[in-house]
C-alpha cells in the first residue's frame, strides 16, 4: 500500500502548516484596512498625542523646537488656564452659545422638514434653496450678515428705523448688551451673543433638515391616515406618531451639533472677533496661540475643551444610545 502525501501549498515554508482560510481572510482584511488605519494614525492619533504632550510642557513659540517626548512635564499650563481671568466666563459663554445654537438649528430644521415634506410644485427647487446657508462659504455668509446688520448702512437697521420705530440704529455685532422693556421692567439682553447664536442656527439648520426629512420620508403614511380617520388633530398626530419616530434622529443630531458647535471658531471670529461678550473657548485658544505665542497654554486649553466633549459623549453613550437602539428594535 502506497502512502500518499497531501500537496504542500505554494508559498508555505517547510515544516510549517499552511494558513487556514480564516487566517487568509483576516490577513486580507488587515491589508484592506491598513491604508485607512495609517491615515487615521497620521491625521488623528499623532496630532492628539502631540497636543497632549505640549499641554504638559512650558512651550512657547520661540522654543517649540525643544519640545519632545522626554521634556519636562508640568501642570503649570493647566493651572494657568484654569485660573486665568475670563476662562470660566468664556466657558459659560461657550455653553450658552452651543446649547442655544443646537436647539434652534434642530428646531428650524424640524419646522422646515415638516413644511417641505409634502408634494407641491417646485418642491425640488425649494428644498435645494434651503441648503444654501449650509453649502455657502462661511466667509461669504458672514460678510453678508455684517453688511445687513451694520448700524451705518445695514438693511436691518434701515427698516427698523423706518418701519419699526427704532430710535437709533442698533450695533448687533459690537454691542455687548441691549436694554429692552419687558412687562414694564428693563432687561439687559446679550445682543451680540444672541446675534451669533441666530447666525449659527440659520447657517446649520439645513444639516438637521436633511436628517429629519429623510426620517420623515420613511414614516408609513398609513399611520397618519389612521390617526386622521380617528379624528386626531395635527398636533396630536405630530406628538404621538411623528415625534416618537424622530426621537432617535433628534438625539443623534443633538450630540453631533453640540460637538460641532462647541468647537466652532470661524463663525464667531469672523462675525465679532470674540468681542462684545462672544469670546468662546476656541477663540481663547487661538488668542493664546497667536497673541501670546504660548503653545503650551493653548494646548492645555484645547485639552480642557476636548475633555468636556468626551464627558458629553460618555453621557450620550450611557443614557441615550441604549434607548435609541431599543426604539429601533
């Protein structure tokens, strides 16, 4: 009886078992993922590690070449940032700005999605025009708002004086507070901050509009028709049928818009430069980097900003994400 030997697979070294099918698939998957992993490592991970390293070293622009992994680490930057004048007020301004802009942008997006949900003539053109604030260059739209709100030649002040009875033009972007009469009481409102919040809500409500409209298109029409037959009012239909369907999307939008707005720099800086009570934390990071040339303090402040966002993400994953998954099931 002649013993037969299985043929050795090509490429397998002598004395070693050839790789199994699962091993070959794993290697192929790693080969496909390696370009993405390299890009993420170079673009995301390494800059984060570099920022953390700078945050714990007293590094200024003049001696940035001395920064290294084995530098002298200290907590002086965090102490400087947390005890510097205006940090906590800027953090409070950032929270107010972020919450206000997030709520208004999602609210405007929901209203627009409900209004443009049905079929009508020119619906495609109207939907496309709604996206203009989001796709337009930020420099262009901030310039338009500065011209419209200018106290010298702005259209808003011209109409306010001519038709609304304003006593004098209002400097929307450079006036910190404005006194209004409310039920006989004089109330000071943060005018510049509210203007920046309004701009942020106007510019980014199309982002929420796209998500909410896509979810509304997936809601079965039979549910609304059954509610209409049962005599439900439009508000009841929205509250008991549409809103539960939109809940997971609104929760996701809230987290995304909060993170994006909390880090926002260009909109605020282009409109007000961080003045008139609109100095958010990202503007302070920029000022530490460009005005004081203190790279270590700027990195420490950015690290504090990132830690706040990580805490928010943990809260979302702990309390909101399980509910969203449960609703989808």
